[in-house]
């Protein structure tokens, strides 16, 4: 029985996932309970993640295609110097979810921004983008995730006061002005590269823990597509004034030095980055507005900066490389 046909049993998922992680961490241990603590690393509708000792078990989103996920996991098997390699090559069904097993890696410390591994992230991306795209690999899911964020915002606005609709208008307008491929409404232009699909600093860990080399994690959105999408979040933060110029320069310079194909080796990178950076800005603003509406609160300072960036977008038409569709 596959994960898309087995009935989801959400209350039972966490203890079952914890047991799966424990069994993987101690395959030869006696039946007596071990003393290792089990830690819930995430418990969201789209991902439940549990750590037990040196093993991490992840239950993927209920609508995950097990076949596509298997193809994505196999990419991590083939590229262990770029992606954290899994402990098993195929997902298994558990209470209606596809579950994968991974070694534990130490994440980026969110309380030490000066130690952010921008050069490592850029170099890993360049290596990923330069690797061959396996036959049959699905498209990178970045544009589809952005479109889903806009769908969530529209749904939230249905029961929201008129002031919320007015606040969302610049975000929706900025989205509508993007090319169809960036909105997930048309195929991505080629040539396609192997892309991560959801790059941010939370997608890096050191393995072996605690001070091994950095590796990329989370293959859920990995696939074939426009490599500039993987540079779009830091580019968007920089354009919104949320990432200092020196950190952006470190990231972009390291990517170019590693031979990354998403931008030209020198000169202006923005014809390649502009549309993906706009799309990530709109996605971030849409998610921020949706969360603020659910909590009945105003946007915080960072969220407002992203929303304000959406309002500025119509004044400057989007730029794209030659040959990209409008």
C-alpha cells in the first residue's frame, strides 16, 4: 500500500514516526527501551520530523507522490558531496505519509548570523546545478510552491475584513505581473538544471555532526528547472534590504567562483535573478499576510518590508535573460 492510498491517521503519526526513528537508530539494540531522547524537529501539515540519536525520520506531506519522492531521494544518493545522503533509498508508507530516513546533521545557528555559511551554500548550489539531470526527474517545485502560497492568501482573504484585501492588493498585483512560468502556470524555460527548489540557510547541515562539511538537505522540491530560482531568496532579501550587501556579495562571488551556471560569470546578474527574486518576494509576502490574518495581528517590520517591496515592483518592469518567455 502506498502513502497516497493509505488513510492518514494524524494522531498516531508522531508516536509511530518516533518508533521508526528509534528502530533505525538502534537496528541491533535489545528490545529494552534505550535512554536516547527523541526530539520533534518539526510538526507541520507538510512535514513531521523526529530525531532519535543520530537518525532523523521525516514524514512528508500527505499529497507527496511516492514515485517522485523516490527519484528525488536517489539524487541525494548519487551526490553525497552536495546533498545529505539518506539512510535508505526509498520512502516507506506510515499512516498515510511517505517516510524517509536520514543521518542527523547540525543546522546553521540562527543566533549567530555572522557565522552564516554563505560561501558553502553557494558552492554547494553551483555543484548541484552543474550535475546531470537524471532521466525522469520531475520539475523543480519552486514556482508551484509560490503559487500555493498565493492560493492560501486568496483563501484567507475570503473571510477577511476589507482592510486586509486592500493590504493584499499590491502582493496580488505583483504576482499577476510575473511571467507565467514563474507562477507555475507554464513550463519553466530551458535548458533545465538540477535545482534544489527551496534554498535557504535552514537547508544546510554539518555532517558528520558536529563539525563535518556542509551539505544541503530537504529534497521535497528538488528537480529540473531554472537554476536562478535557487539564488532567488537571498537575492530577494538583498533587494528588500534584509540581507547586508557584503553577505550578498560573498554568496554571489562564491557561486560564480564555483562555476555556477545560473548567472553570467561576471557583469550584471539581475537579468537572470530579477523574476525569481520577485516571485520569492511575493511568495514571502503572501505567506506573511496569511499568517498575520490567521493570528489577527499586523505585519511585523520584516514582513512589512517584503510587502512594501511588492508595492514597488510595478514601477520597474521585470527583467529576463534573452529567450525567456514574457
